């Protein structure tokens, strides 16, 4: 069990001594009270909520609540189990009714029992009363399911009493009660518990995906739409939750609870016990024909020992640079575990691998290998591994929609990289309509292929300037304006988009909408409005005066060099990643030169600072193309100069490199690079 957040609580009293009426007050203040201000409310209670209210272990909190409620039961039999609570209600009716009716602890226990059902199984209403009886017997109170069934004849009236009180209190909008057919006694309790404990944990990943600010939660409509888009692919949510999310009652049943959870999110992505959730992802090195599991870094977890009952223990620690944890030993062999779920648990974190039929991978420059990502990114190069059971479907998608140049990786029997999986490399999708059409014909794998972007409108791509040097998130060079992502759910929709007050209707899509125009957007602040969401970004005519630690002479030389670039090529290439990729420069004659990565200055280590993850390349006036490679793979190509190509004589290594570059997708998709390669081909190599 994760440690509670008791350190954040001001309450010093012991929750295990709280009375029924004390629980009444605490639930009102911590569950209903913070939601005042015109929003609908719910009475969602699970172990994590009780832990938050009590600042103690969830089991201690559950025992305290159950004990307080049991103390108000009439144990004489005769079907009057709730008689003492009814006396509390009678007294409340005779008072001013400023506080809610004294039914909150009883209703909370009824909801708590519903939240503890196994999210992987279909809910059976006949199992509810035994589950509730078990909750009481767990803490020493024996009550039969039959007796609870009889007492619950009054439960719907208790819910309606609370809903009417909320309706008449100006601090709240409403307390939605949705009737469930054939479940009169327990229906209202179940509707408050549509968010199971596992759903609550998975929702933290949703909040992270939309970069939620708990102090500025979007409105209900925007949040519901984003959640529906995010849940269009498999997220580990319970089937009941997904069913309600897609139905007509989603706003009534889900949004009060969701808004409450959003406003109290602590910005951690967790699993059901409250531990930090880490992902175990697939990584491939195609040059060495090797597959392995890797764990991406989460900033909250610096170092921890994780243990598996099957595979033993492993230590993870954040690297000096890069996005993958350093591991004390290798995770289990991919060939033996790719088709099964496994996990490693620690005191504060849990790392989980969830098998899937299709793995989409992108190249990680710092790691020097292909690493699993969240779906295809249009125009980027990918490796795709697909299980044999759906390989035919993926093959059809690639043949119908991918750009030319993709290949199937050979896996000889003597050295199989992924047993039971086919591997495609150099896969690029740049045709929006072809991609959408191909996915419609492959419903079993479509969700795995579609881009897994934040499910809210946001900016991507563009020639972004360094955030840490300017401040703010969205600064771009003129001619390198960003693209706008209008995330698509299960089907495309029309949305109204306004740029600087000029509106038009656009379709949601897996492909981004370019904001680059001719002429480019003028320098200054620009505002995009999509529904209720506003996005601002800055356009700069040139690279601002940034303090990179150079002398005035260095800055003048750098600025002079930038001005020699073509206006459309003012890319941010001040730095390159330090990692396992190799960096090369090709001059106007096709001659190759390696860029050496400088040693990290000793003062950085002496000052206790992390090694920088990037370095500044040394470029000369005749340099034209900058290329990054990993083994035989061409990772990236950038134009860094404007000199025209000349067919000169080159050394043999340069010629071999140019041939490899000509065979890559980067050359196939870059007409200007093809012109340079054609001119160089007219030259010759040194004999």
C-alpha cells in the first residue's frame, strides 16, 4: 500500500475515533463542500478518498467509517436496521436544515461497497449485498445480506432527501440521481460508484495527458469531450465506466465525480494502490537484431528498487541525460514476455507491461534505439511490430496508406528478434485520407496505430525557440509556424477555429493542421480559439538575443551565420543531442565530416550539476547538410547552409555515405536533397 498523504493534512485527531456525526461533518466538508460554486455534486467515495479525508491508511479509514455507521444500526432484528439513523433524520427535519441530512456516512458505505467490485468483471447486482455484508464483517460486524436487502427498502428515499437538500441550497447546482431499471434499492448507490478504484487511477493518466491544472479545470463539456477522445483506445478503464462514458447519461453520472477528482489531482500518475505508475516499453536495435524492455523516466521517481515475484529485483535510477531509466540489471527476455502482462513493484512505484497486438516505435536519439511510442506520428519514420494474428490487417494498412520505402525486417530462424511478430521498418504515413481510409478497414488494430496525442486542441511541430531562454511555452521563428492538432474521437467532427479573430470550420483529424502560410504570419502574439479553449503563441522575425554564455564577438558571429540561412530554414540547431547517434556534416561538394561531441567540462561535475543532454556543433560557411545516424540508419537530415552543390572529387567513405543517404526515406521525401545528390553523383571519388 502506498503511503498516505498525511503530511499535507492539518488535522491532528485520530480518525479511528470519529463518531457517526463526525463522519457526517467530514464527508460534507471534504466531498460536497469543495464543489460548491454552481457545479453539480456527487457522493463518490472509495479507499483513496477516505485516505485523503482521514490522512491515514485507507484500511484504517474504512474501518472507522464502517464502525461509525454500524454504531447507528439497530441490531434487534425485525427489519428496522436503520431506525437510529431515521431518528437522526427526524431531529434534522425539526431544525433549520442548514446542514445536509444526516445520511452521508450510510450512503458513503453503500457507495464504497460498489467501488470495490472487480473492474474486469461484469457487475452482478445479486452480488452487491454479500459484498456490503462482507465490508461490515471485515471489521467485526456480522449482518446478513438478507437483512441488508430488507433495510435497503428505505435507501432510495435517503438519496432523494439529500438530492432535494442540495437542490434547495444556492451553493450547489444539483445532485443528479439517475434511476436504474430493476435496481430501485441500490441503483442510486451504484450510479455514484461508476468510477471504480481502478478507473480513478487510470484517470490520473488522462489528467496528465491534457496537462490539467487543478486550479483551472476546464468546463464539464470540454472535459467530457476530451475524456471520450482519450478513451477511444484501450486505457484499462472498466467496461461499465466506458459504457456510461459513451452513453447519454455520461454528463449526469460521471461529470460531478470527474470534476471533483480533477480539482483535487496532485499531478501524479498512479495505479489503484496510489503508487506512481511507470510503463515498461519495447525497444529494438535493428542493427544488432536485439529487443529489450525499457522504462521511461517520470520526474517524480528518482531512484527505487522494484521487485517481481517471478523475475526478482531491479534498481532504477534517473540517467544524467535521456528519457530512459538506468537499470541495475536487464528486465526479462522480450521473447518470453511480449505476449503477457508483468510488473515490478516498489514502495512508491510500480512498473507495468501490458501486451498489445501492435507496437509502434519511434527512434530515440539519446538511447540510439527504437522505443515504443503512443501510435503513428504523421510524416515521421516508424518501426512497427505486429502479432501474427493481426499481421495481415497491418500489412494491408501499410500497403494502402504508407509512403513507399517501407520494408519487412528479415528474422532468420537462427536469430529471431521478436518471435510471433512481424517487423516493418521505414514506415511513414503522410497521406491523411489514405491513412483514415485504411484504418476504417482494420478496426482491430486502428486504435493502436492512431496518434496518441493529448485529447485537447494543442500546438505541435514548428520551429520552436528554446523555452528556457525566453520564457513561456510557444515561441516560433517566422516561416516556422506551428501546426494545430484537432484531436479526433471515434469519428471526425466539425469544429469552429478562430485565428486572430478570423473563423473557419475544420474537421478533427489524426493529422495536424499547418498554420504556415504565404506570406508568413507577422511577428508578435497570435491567438487561436477552438471552442472554449484559447491558445496563444509568439512569432519572432529572427533568433532573439539569447544569453548562451558567448562573448559579444561570438554572438555577432553567430548572428551573422544565421542571416546566411534561407528564411524558411531558420531552424533551431544551436544544439544537438548527446547520445548514441553519430553526427555528420556534408559540405557543398559532398565531402563528409564527422562532428565530434565535446567532453563535458569538469566544472559541471564539480558543481554537482547533471551532464548536459545537448551540445553545440561547430559549422563552417561551406557546410550545407547536417545528418544524424545510428548504425546504418539515417535518423535525421537538416539543411544548415545555402551553398549550391558542386560535383567535386570525394573520398570513398563520403561516396558510400551519400549512397546510404540516397537510399533513405529522407532523400525520397526531400526534393532539394535529391537535387544535391544528383549533382554530387556527377562527380567522382578518389581513386
